[in-house]
C-alpha cells in the first residue's frame, strides 16, 4: 500500500490545497458550493467501428469515469449519477478509473448502485492514477465485494446472444510505452473487443493490436474548453482529450468524466456517456 507520506501523495495534497481548498476558503465556501450544484449531462453517442463484430451490433455501453470522490464530489452525488443510468438500461457499465480523489474512503454505496442496475454484460472497472495514491487494494476489494469486475492487465469473456464479448482492462500507466506493455500482458496472444484504459495514450498500441474499441478518461477534457470545440482545451499533454477518435479501423472514446480535480468547468460539462456501438466498413 502506498504511504500517505509518499511524494506523489504529498504533491497531490499540495495541488488540492492550492487549486481547491485555498480558493474555496477565500470565497467563504461558495466556490465548492457552486461546483457541487453543477449537473451531470447524459450524452448519447453512436460509434461506427469497422472492427466491431456484427453479431454485437447495438450493444449499449454506459461509460463513466473520473468521479474523484472527496471534497470535489460528495459520495451521495456519485450515487445519484449512477442512479441516472437506470432509465438508460445499458448492456454494460464501464468505469475507467479515478473513483477516488485522494483518500480512499468507503465508496461501496456507489459500487452497490452499479450492482443494482444489473447490466446483462456486467460492470467493469480499471483504476486510475488517483486511485493509486492511497489504498488501491482496498478500493479493489470494495469493488469486487459489490460484484464489479476489476481488470488489472487482464481480459474476461462474457456471452452475448451466443457470441463471446472479450473485455480487457489495464492498470494505470503514464507513458505510451508503459501502456503498450500493459496491453500486451492483458491480451497475450488473444483478442479483445473492448479495452478499458484510464490513460488514452494506450490507444495507438491498442490499434496496432487490432482492438476495435478503447474507452478512456483521465483528461477531464481539460475542464476548460473552447465553445463548440471540446478537444480544444487545457489538457495540452494529450492529443486525444475529449470525444471520439479514429486510428486505422480502431476507435477511441475519451469521456470528460463526472468529477474534477479543481472546482471549475467551462464549456466542458461533467458527463456520463451512453455509447451504442455498431460495425462499419473498413478503411
């Protein structure tokens, strides 16, 4: 378990004070109050994916990410966000990490809300970099106790109308090379239909390995973006930071997430994404 005195944890705590706690105190608490009052939109996206098996056409994926539960997102709001999915009736729920912001609190109510939705193809989670700051093993145990499949450089197969759907996921990796190694560990000599990776930098190698669809988060869409240009934002370290991307016949969807790491969003509302995936013609 990483020590709370580790350099990464200390840096994260300092950033949290600098960008959230300090400014909130200066505004008499109004900054966080206003941030907490912000809504979470539901986006419906149709993805045409050339490598997607035709037998799986129309699969509906609820993609959520980056809750950052803590000061910036209360647990009860996270639960309500998951409950929003009930009317969507997704076939599967994919959570691409950063459930926790800093300290690993008891987030079982959110995982239980996911379980109660009982998506027929399952609930899946990969951990993000913030999940690793305090106690990632505790987070894994809480998720698994609620029936969530936690994917750590591995893949699982589920049945869908007589056809197997292979779902893979990798642990947090910062660089493209590190992501590539994790992908190779997860896939081995096999194939994957959907890959969950907190970091979208996994996409290039996933495309080379013939993965039809990659789901990522991490970037928050920069939290501040140009109006009507979600990919023109403050996430300058990522060339794929918000929305749908193509590389060859593979597709990547990067959600801007539910939570935040500082209490401002501009032209980049928090979201949950409902993805309907269909096969398409190859390039």
